[in-house]
């Protein structure tokens, strides 16, 4: 949990808590998969990549809104 929205926004831009799709893709490329497994995992990866981007954008918008407001003491 982040106390400072600006720091959370910077961390979200650099690295999310969910595994970055690039790292997931690397894991897929290094896994020993059968052709049918490869197709299925690639389908799941594409879905993951899309949802990851959507969630990252929503989180960024939310944090921008919070960061733009004064902090209560």
C-alpha cells in the first residue's frame, strides 16, 4: 500500500505489482510447451496483456486524480 499517490503513480508507470507482460512473455518463451499448450497459453497471454494495459490505465487515472488534490492532515 502506498502512502503517497505520486510515488504510487511513478511505481505504476515503472513496474506494476502484477508481472509485467514482457516478463510473462519471456517465461512463456523459455517454457517447454507442447504445440496445443503453446496455443492455449498464448491465447491466455494475449488476454492478460490486454487486461494488464486496461488496469494500468485505470490505476494511472485514479492516482492522477488523487495526486491532484490536497492531502488532509
